[in-house]
C-alpha cells in the first residue's frame, strides 16, 4: 500500500519495480507470488501493479492458481514421434520440457509444446511462440533448468508484442544454413536432409526445433 508514503517514495518504489521487471515477473509467473505479496514487498499499489503487468503483457493467473505447472505428461505424441525419428539421440526426449502456455492472456497459434534440451551432438534448440506474453512464460520455464537449457534468449526482439517470438538455447545457429542448423540441433544425416528439404524454400517463422 502507498497510503503513508510520500510522492517521492512512491515514485522511487515504482521505479524499482520497473528496473526489476524480470525478477518481478518471474516471482509472479513462475514462483507463484501473489500480487498482494509483490505490492507489500515493493511498496506499490495493486492497481498500479496490475496496470504495469498489462503494459508488460504479463499473463494473469486464474484465480486460486499459485504458479504455472510444467505438465510433463501432456506432450503432443505426434510431435514427439516425429522428433524421435529425426534426432540422432532420441533419448533426449525423455528429458524434454513440456511447455505450459495454458494461462497466456492471449494465445498464439502454431505453438509447439516440446522443448528438447541440449546434450551429446545436440548443442542448440529453438521454439517459436505466438507473442511476447508466451515468450516470457517459456523463458521463465526454460531458465529454471539451466543445465538442460543454457543461455536462454530471444533470437531477435521485435517491435510489436503480438508478433511471433523465437526463444533459443545453447549455441547460436546460422540463420539460413539449414544443414548446419540441423546438425547443431542433433539430427542424424537423414534427419538433416529432411529438415533441410522442409525449410530451405521457406522464409516463414521457424517452428520448434
């Protein structure tokens, strides 16, 4: 609450929240902190924090839900099977993260649910989501497992929060060198050829890797 704070204190507290945007969002989205708890810890009003979350496109949790759960058992089996046929080390699928985007305020389209970790010959990975709100959720989920998803980042920030966002982990991959990308994603030779044929003629946003 800000009732007994001076205007200078209120401004300073709000500035601190904005400066710690990633931490505040992480606590709310992934760690389950309530808005009331965040307001108490940072000394800001809940109305202001709600407006700030809307400006940041932070997805609101359903009432009574304390955190986003990683749903390890709800993967698209078709996608898992396709990746198993392409990966040189399909055992990596046993460690993959099933992304939970069920509480995104605005759901994108064509979103993959599987994030395959690095390991062995696989040194990089990517997933494309529909907008910044979904990207933030994915980033927080992947960053909770740095041993499997190192160096989590957006490939290229875009101007509009509603445009698709590609989240990368591991080594950087060349944009248009499809055979090299397939090799870095850990595909066997036949998988690399299939991947190259599927993407070489397309300039559309990349799907999950």
